[in-house]
C-alpha cells in the first residue's frame, strides 16, 4: 500500500487571522501534488497559547473543512480548542469531504503547557482511506525532562493498536541543545516499533531543533526539509515498507 503524504513546515504566529491563510494555501498545494493527507504543526491554526476565541476558532475550522472538501485532501491541523471552561491542545482531523474524523488532545504536556491547557486522555487509533494512524503532539513523543507527567510510551501504544503511521505535530522552538534528543527519539521510536512517523514543525528564520519530514520503520529519514523557513514536503510512503519518493518545494 502506497500513501501520499504532505507535511507543512510553517510559521505559527499568535493570531488565527495570520495562520489560517497559510493553512488553506498549503491544503491547496498539497492536493495539487496528489497528497491524500497533509499534516500541520502544533498550534498551527490558533497559535501556541490558550488565549483563543472559541467562535473564531470554530469559524477557522469550518473554513479548513471546506478547503479539504474543495480540494479532496484530509488535513490534520494543530489548534487550541476550548470546550466550555476546558482548553485542550489538539490535532483535529478533517477528511476529504470536510467532515471531522476525530480529534486528539496532547497527553503529556510540558510544565509550561499546563498553565493553559489540560492533558488529554491518551492515544487513539483512527482509520481513514484504508490507513490506520495516530496523532501525537510534540512532547508526547519525546517526554523531555523534567516532565510533569510520566512517559506512557504513546508510540508503542499506537503501534500495538495497529497504527501504520504516527502524525506528529510539533512546535519545539530553536534551542539547538534539544536537536539530538528530539531527532534520536523520532528515529528510535520509528525503528523500535516498526512504524512510519511524519513530522511537521513550526518554523522561523533560524534552524529548528526537530526536523520536519518522514522517518521510516528502519529509523532512517526517508525525506526531510530544510530546518529554516517555510516548506511543503510531499512524499510517498510504502506501508508496510521502507521506500519513499521525495518532492519538496521551498516557499
């Protein structure tokens, strides 16, 4: 089985009005390249904070769903999501008809995260277009110490649940001291659990400390974008398998 994936490494700014046009543009470009799924960074829609307007967020999500339906692609979008008084850091998944497939809430927040959102209830395996997959958010995968919550091995849980790929939405920043930690965890988790991991990080004008790209089940990067700037990567993944073809465009 070959699946065509896209990952959008893009700036994530504090304002939805700035982020949303970028997301819509990447959905259109990913679809034009034949992608079936496109992944966005942590907080891509609203920004990486909890001070969001629920009505504005819902309006943005409606437009994302409409874009998915218009261009025939499934999008996994990082966003803050407020339900009453509870705020979650989520990846929300919209299919190629614009319907919500499901949502995953970050399970292992950092200490800073806990100031503005609640932990989620654990991983879920979704199935769509014949693909079984999970979504994780940043610290969920590498549980950087000192972590306020224990590492519950979420990639292992997803693999044991039958997931073929993990979509990993990231907003990890630029401190280079974390680069080896992040990269090694991505490679080892993919290899140890024989699973593909697709990553999308929030970018800037400095090198990121976690790559955006696709890690195969051997633990080797099958495709990766430049760590500086905004890029859309479209890649074919063979599931199960280790080969991929790369087509990357810098924006």
